[in-house]
């Protein structure tokens, strides 16, 4: 979709959180016209929920994500992108909400034209980037002002942007598959403390399991050496060797096993 005429940028814009419509209602204002926005149905609603979850997982700690958040783009328009990414901190000058950096729309191929008009208004207001996930065409697009049109993105690539702690895979947004995997990768990339603690715990358990298996192998190997040298052991001797948990002691025992004349002499090497 290409716009036939440029969007006029007003000299004095109202604050982005100054409303033309009552928040919490199903209405928006578009070019001065009151528009009813019905609740979304599948697959739009399902995809929008997954996009919110993915974007939330990938944004850095200084940014916030909202769905259906009204944005005042001009004196005559006040509408809500499906997903908005904006700074967590208030505007340092006004103390009010800061403008969104990124916006996402979940659309059908048929509604791309209307989405393009909204994207142009958002960009004119100052939103840096606007994306559309076309659920009919299984594709993702980004609005470009030069020329004013949607540009399809490579599904195998990533969205790299300062708002993200890690590049966001486009394929996850398009197909909404393996969302949990994508969120997990984002949490690892962001070094989320809960996830990192779980990873560290898993590694420690692995180390402990590996150590236990290694000590068991050492014990069996030592018993084999003693048996080959005809060193007699009673059940208590075997239990002591099998229950040993000090790798350094095993090292000393192996050195002694080659020359000791009895198990008592082996155990004396402590």
C-alpha cells in the first residue's frame, strides 16, 4: 500500500496521552471521525496475544510494552496500535507518558491499506518504526516513509533495535510457533535472574551427577586393580572404597595399589 499524498505534520501537537475518546471504551478517533473498534476474534486475537508476549520478552529493562494503548497522533486522531513499545520512565520535561518507539499491528491482507494510514500517522507523530504482521499472507512488513509504503521483511531475519535486549526473530512473530522457545531465548539473552538461577542450578546438578558417576568408575577401577594383584578385601573394605567421595584420595590409593601388599597398607596411605 502506497499513500497518494504525504501526511501533514502539525506544528503544535497535543500531548500523546491527551484523549479525544474515553479510555476503556471500544472507540477511536480517526481524522475527526468516531470509529467503533469491535473486539477481535481468532486468529487476530490469538496472534496479538503472542506478539505482546514475544515483544515483552525481548525488550530491554528501560522499556515497557502495552496492547491497545491509545496514542494521540494529532488534533483529530486518537487511536490504539495493537502493540506499543515505549520508555518506562516518564518524559523528563513534562513528567507525562513518553511517545512509543515502536508499534505493531496484526492485520489481514485486506486491511493493510487502513493499517498503512495509521502507520503514516504514527510515524508523523514521531514513532520511530511501525510493523504489520499479515496473518493472511504469513509475512511481516515495516512501514517506510520513502516511499510511503509497506516493505516486506525477510522471515529468516531479525528485528534489531535499541529497545530490544536481543534481536527479535521475525519468524516467531509471523508464525506464532515455538513462542515459549523464543521467550526462553530472550530471557537467557537478558540474563533474567530467575532463568539464570535455574540454569546455574541445572549445571550444578549436572556437575554433581557427573562427579558421582566419575567416583563410582574410580572405585570400580581400583577394585579391579586390587583384584588383579590378589589383594584380599572383606565386605567392609569394599564398602569403604565404593563409598569414597574424595578424588584426591583415589589418586593416592591408585599410586599405592601398584605396590601395596595388603588392603591395610593401602588404607594407611592417607
